[in-house]
């Protein structure tokens, strides 16, 4: 083990890690980044095929964003956001309202994705209370959902890996069986599906709507569940259902926002406007923690009253609306505008699909290659015919990840799903490297090379 790795393990408790794993696989200490690559202390390059946990958009140490940070630091680093404001936040709020679905009109600031979810849940709950619907105390989510890891966010999530041990600490929520297009119970295909599986959510809401504040969902891609992709028609049905019962459609676009799915926001694929939308991750192009919760005018108005009516939303975070983070977010939007990013990504995502699909179809241990825009995923299975998953104890994905790292590509998997979610600055060369290395690592692990 190298000096910095020893020092690291002496003091640091890493996220989402069994620290004992680091005994024989210590953390890789990164010294610098450039474009889609990061470099360790020995100068070894790694292609960042997961955008450093889904946040990076325009590469590491991007010159334009670096400059925006320096300029903002020289003017104002931070200021209290209650009763005070600043140009970067005002400009960002206006631009975000302009580019998000039409009904979203007001922006509440937070500083990470989970907090944006907490804000969404609290707003929804308080909204209904202030309109007299005091029986509404519950939220609905679908199976395999992920919305972050604070206690409120965990409660609306459904991944046992993160939430099981905390069940007694978290509020009760309703979970409806969600779409599962690879292992569809209805025998449908994703491409031409009318989402009959929506009936599970529909029945639940029909029965319980008097107690329900809202339905929270990751639009089109259930990220942490393994990049599970489902069709837009599901969201159209959800919009209709929420309107029918006057409950909130809460869209968690934290992972899929800012172009990941090929459109700026995933809800656009379905042409729906949610009542509440959460944004973070790509918001600052992978630079700084910042999050937004957007709401409709109608929600905003339910809180707007004389002070003594006590209807204000009393929620705050110390670093709320941080000016440097806002300046970065504005510069990121400038890059989208100036550099035709979504159009260029179209070509990149086509290449990704072209290279991965055929190889996946012929591979003994790959059950499915699925893709939406700049997100692609390979689901590894023990048996292609029965779609039987590998025993999680074998840690197949984790072992393939280690092989790929040796080969210079960072492909951190989700269980046994290897996915591609590269920064938008990847070129054809990097896309080829990413796909070829993934398959080489898979083959090396299974001995199928
Ligand atoms: C990452 C993520 C979150 C949580 O964001 P954090 O900033 O990690 O707290 C919530 N929802 C989705 C869909 C995410 O991918």
C-alpha cells in the first residue's frame, strides 16, 4: 500500500463502502483530472465512464467552469439567503424555470439531492395540510426506487441495500409494483408498450388517495436500481392519475436531468409537467453541491399568506443558494447553449449503442443491453434463457469493476449491472475504449476471452 493510501485509511470512512474491502483494494488517490480522464498519484489515467457518480457533464477541470468559479470567488463566495439574494441565484432560477416543464414556476434551493427530496416531501405534505386535507400523510413510490439516503429520502426509496436496516426509523410509505421491462410480468416489450403494469400504482392510489400527498418517481430510468429503463407512457398515465386525485406528481430528475436521457429533462420524453421536480447532480456539471426543488404556482400560492397565518415554509440549509455553485450552474447552462451539446450527444449515444448492442446480444452472460440517450447498461445474468441473476455474494460486478480499473476505465457497477454514463466530452476514441474495456473485463472475469 502506498503512503497516501495508508494515510487515507488511517482517517477516512468512505461512502457506500465496506471499509474492510480496502485492505486488499485500497482507495485510488486521484491527483488531477482533465476532460473525461482522472489521474492517480502515479500518473495512471482512468477514463471516468460513470461521470464520478453521475455528476460530471463537461469533463474534469473544465476551463470555462474553472474561470466562472474564480470570477465568482473574487466577487462573493457566500451570503445568507434569507432576506438576501444575489445575481447568480436569480439568473439561475430564471433560466431553470424557462427550460424545465411549463407548469414549474418557483425554485427552492438546497445543497444536495437528498435534501431536495426532503424539501419536495415536506412541501407536498404542508401544502395539503394548509388546504385542509389533514388526512394526507403518506407518499407513494414504486418498487426499486431510489431517492437518496437521508431518513426521509430513504423512506420513499425501495432498495433494501440502503434502507432495510433503518426500516423502523423511517416513515411509512406505500410502494406499488413498478415497471420491470427486462423481466416484464406482462410479456410486453419496452419499445411498443402501453404500460399495463401501471395498474398496480393506479389501484393503490384509487384505494388510498385520501391519505396520499403525492407520488414520487425517477422519470424513465431507475438509476440506483441498475439503470432500469421504462417507457414514457408510464409517466403520462401517472400525470393523468395525479391530476384526477389532486395528488402531487414529484419527479426526481436528480440523476436523469441535464441531458442524460437525450433531452434536457426526462419528463420531456413524455411531454408531462410534474407538480414538483428535484434537480441536483448535473446541475453544477459535477463541480459543487447544489440542488433545486421546483414547484407549480399553485403550490407556491398555498404558502403565500400573512405571516401570522403561519403558512411559511420554514426550511433552510446553511449553504443554501451558494453563489459559487450558482455561478457554476449558470456557466454549465451557457455551455449547453453555446456548444450544441444535446445534438452532439445524439451521435455519441448512437455510437455507444452500436458498439455495445451487438456484442451484448451474442454474449453468454449478458441478459440485456439497454440504453436511453447517454446512459447505457449491461445486465449480467447467470442464465440468459431464464434471466436468472447471479448470487449477490459472488460480487460479479465488483470483480469486473476491479479488472476494468486495472485496464484504466472507471466503470463502478450497480450490483451486477455494468453501466455507461460518461461525461459529454467523450470522443469516439473514449466511447470505444469504454465499451471495449467493459467487454474485455467481463470476458476476463468469466474466462470467455
Ligand atoms: C443521487 C440521487 C439522489 C440523491 O442525491 P445526493 O446528492 O446523493 O443526496 C436522489 N435521487 C436520485 C434519483 C439520485 O440518483
